[in-house]
C-alpha cells in the first residue's frame, strides 16, 4: 500500500495543527483543577467559643409559659390549604411509598401513613402515635435566649419548617421522655443517630443565636464519644448557614398577626419588630464571626 503524497505546505500545516492540539491537551492535563470545595465552619469550634462566652443567668429570666410565649401550631399557608405545622411536618416526613390518609370528618388532619422515627429506629403507621419534636425544645430555647425575642419571633421558631432537622416526627412516648432536656439529660436511644442529633442541635443553636450552658456542652461532647462521631463531620456549610439565617429572619405573616410583646432588652439589643430581628440574624455580626473563626 502506497502512502499518500502531501505537498510540503500541507505537511507543515498538518504539523502545526497536531502540535497545537497536543500542547492544548498537555496544558489541560497539567493545570490544577479549578473546582473548589464548599466553605464549612466547625460546629465544635463554635461550641468551644460559646461555652467560654457567658453563662446563662436563669434567675433573671421571666417564668416560662409555653402558650403565652410561643403559642400553638399555626397554618402558615392559609387560605391556600388547611394544614397546620404538625400536619405539614407529618406530610413532609411520611414515607413516600405509603399513602397518607386523613380523617373522614377532618380532611386537614393526618390519620395514617408510615413514618420512620430516627430516635427509636422504628416505623409507625398511625399519627396518634407520633409527636412533632422541637429538636431544641421550646423551653430550652426560651431559657437560652428566646425570652428576649418578640412574640412573633418565638412563634416563628416554634413553627419553623425551613429545614428538615428543626422539627422532627418521632414517637410520642420518646418525645415526652425527652421533654425539655438538653443532651446532658436526654439522648435518643438509637446510638446510630447520635452524631446527626447533636449536629442538628448545634446547628439550630448557631442559626438562632441561642446560648449553650456548660452542662449542655458536656452532654454534647459525651454524645460525640458515645456515637464515635467524626469531628470533621460536625460542620455547617457557609451556604447553609446563610440560607437558614435568611429564612429565620423572615417571620411568617401568621406569626406577625399574633402581635408582639413588650420589648425586652439585653446588652442594648432589642429583638423586637421585623427590622431589628433581621439585624439579629445577620451573619456578619462580629461576635458570631469570631466564634466561627472568620477573620
């Protein structure tokens, strides 16, 4: 077989093209990847700063009253639907391959379906067996900072569905066993869930600007040991923190309609009204930035 004849000018052109393609391929393989990992903050570093920052002075806090301070479940989407926060959480957490059914005399109230409870590692099929747990309980939130907030802000916290870990669908008996205890007094019996539980606890405290007591700090660290948790996984991304603070700053209309209590002051800060509440949720707060190691 004879080789095709190429004039000198053509050969030169082919050589230039091949050389250019080879150089481009070499440059592409030799250049470092431009992909960047998402920025994250260590929750344990934040926790350490919180424990050293200040103690919570319980004797100065007005007595806690669940209904007076936080109200009850609201229907944030009224009149577009009739589901209150409990129903919304049940619908969100239901197993997708099992039909959710409602009561015949109340189409707004969930009756049955299938729900996995991570606290007990069990499946439940009737709603009356379940409660919606505030992972950081309302009383704990109140005692560690929410007592300073306005009534609409506390209502917003009590009904917050901006993520899947603030409110969780769990066995009612287990939720009652937990009551208002922090990790020093209660941990889910499902050891496989401990790492996620304390990570969610710290995230909520960070997002909502709530204090951490010394006992609470010790309980979290004990849970990390019991669960053999990887400290490198106890993090929150900057994107998640910013998004959650943005959502937490947006008090729902249903909560705003409940009105507000008299302003309460601490260190010159008033968490009263939507504008001041948005300032309170500002991620660029110098104290918060220091606790996260942001310079």
